[in-house]
C-alpha cells in the first residue's frame, strides 16, 4: 500500500479510526492510526481545518488566499492577481526594499516621503538612492554629491531645499550649497550646481536612469 501513497480507512470497523469525526488519520506509535482535533476535514463544506502551524518546504498552489484575524479578512490574494491588505484606516503596512508599479497608483488619503534633514556636521554628504527630500539646515558652505543616475530608476525625483533663514539677505555665495555629480554624470550638462544668493531656495531634479540629472 505504501507505493500508492494513500490509505482507505474503514471507519465502520471498531478500533480503527481514532480522534474526532473528520480527523485525518496518521501513523502513531506501535503501527497504529491516530487522529487529532487540530487537523479535521469537514465533509459537508469540503474544508480542511488546521489549528496550529503549517511548515511548507515546497510550493503552495491556491486560487485564493485569505488571512483572517478574529473573523476579519486582513489579507486577500485573489486568483485574478489582485491583493488587499488591511481592513481599517489605521493599519500600517511596511515594505523593505524597492517596489515597482506597472499601472496606476491611486491614493485615498495622505502620503509622506523620505525626508532627510542635514546640518553642517553632515557636510560633505553623499545622497543615497533612498533619499527623496533633503533639507539643508546649515548657514555655512555645504557639499553634497548626487548618487549615480544609473543607480536609480529613470524618473527618480530628488528635492534639495535650503532650510536656513538668512533673514531676507539671501545665502552668501561663499556659503553656497554645492551639488556635485558622481562619475561622468551631468546636471543639465554641468558637473555641479550651486544654491546661493536666494532665501529658502530649492532645486528639483530627476534622473534619466543613465548618466544625467535634469532640473525640473
């Protein structure tokens, strides 16, 4: 019988099946069969109920996966490919790494982006591929280097803002915020850009994903 990988259990025979009605039978000590309330098949609903932990070393194939907590569906993976996470507006979903969206992004609510506030002790600063909004809160000269354009996705946007209040006199040229490229990249055809002479000036850049940063 072992070559078939299955067994028929005649539950009408006394002393054969052990456990509650519907419990799956498994090998126990002394070559006996046993069952448990932790693994029960409901014949009427065609449902296999597992209470406990399922460890899988292979693949799970399913048309739909629901993760329920207190009878609430908080995660749904549908056969169509659609997914749903959370069931209340105060749920938090954290993703570590990159996310690529091929389609529309619809947001019903607020949105915030990575914000990095720099001071004089951070100069010189090398912007990372994770930076989005960089605020420079320093009255002195500040050096910053952009990441390579090819190291970020084409269309990646980076905002750099002078947050220091010069009281209307503007940032002096000797105290400029110098934004430098990496390698042979260019910023609108130049190797650097200076934020100077203005009050609370800023620059917005986007990458072509190759070798250029362009000013928006």
